[in-house]
């Protein structure tokens, strides 16, 4: 192994060192992420460029993972360029460009993945028009609040409900949500 490094120019040695160290860190980050340690707080140490405050992660460019990705691709691209006989300037330019492209791709990947995650917050307006079932009896003409079970936003929810119907809605009656009375209360009607 020493003979391998001894025959290299200083530029080749630098590229190989960056490539191997970057690859080693990449493998460690990959393993840590796979076993559940991917939430380490390395991201906040480097800052970020936020693409807008939508309550989510935002577009993070300068993160630890992105810097590791930059140096890994920078190193391997440099090794390839030097191996193909390219000059120092061209190798440096192409390596830097490839590293920056990898940072952009990694940032975009994590940004779009964060957009795909659903928050568990119920948007009560999404319940209008949904069909469900009475779980706890509901009193006629808003006399007694009951509960309904409806599937909304991909999960089964149990919510408080009232009705304007002339008769009580018994357990297991099939209902439809017709309006939202408040943040936590639905107006329902029995399906005929």
C-alpha cells in the first residue's frame, strides 16, 4: 500500500486522501442513519440556506452530510481526472463542479423527501363531506354532543359531533359530515 502512495504526485495523493476520508465518513454516516442515529444535530452546526418558511425543514445547502458528499465526489472525480492525464487546473475545476453538483442533488433530495412527509395535524376542513359512523350517540337538534369515527387524511379519527336531525343518531348509524361548527366539533347528518 505504501508503494501505491509513494509513486503518486502530491496532487494525486491529496485527491486520494480526500476521496478515501470522504468515503469513510460517508459510510459511517450511512450506517448511523440506517440504525436510527440520523437525527444527530450536526446539521445545525453548519447553518443552512432556507428556501422559505413553510414550517418544514427548508432547503438546506451547507450541512455536514452535504459537505461529506462534496468531498467524496470531489476526491473521486479528481482521482479520475488525474488518472486520465488532465491538467491540475482542469482537474480542480471539474472536481469542484462535480462536488457542488452533488451538494445540490443531496440538498434537493432531502428537501423533496421532507415535503413528502405528512404531518399528523388534522385540518378540520378536510372532514367536510366525509362519511363515517356514530361512535357515541348524538342528541337530536343539537341537544347532546356525541362522537363519530371518520377516516380523514389517511387515518381513522374519533371526533365530537352534533346534528340538526329530528331524532337521535344511534351508535353505528352511518353519517356524513356537512359542516364544521368549531375547531373540534362537526355537524353531521344521517345518511338515508
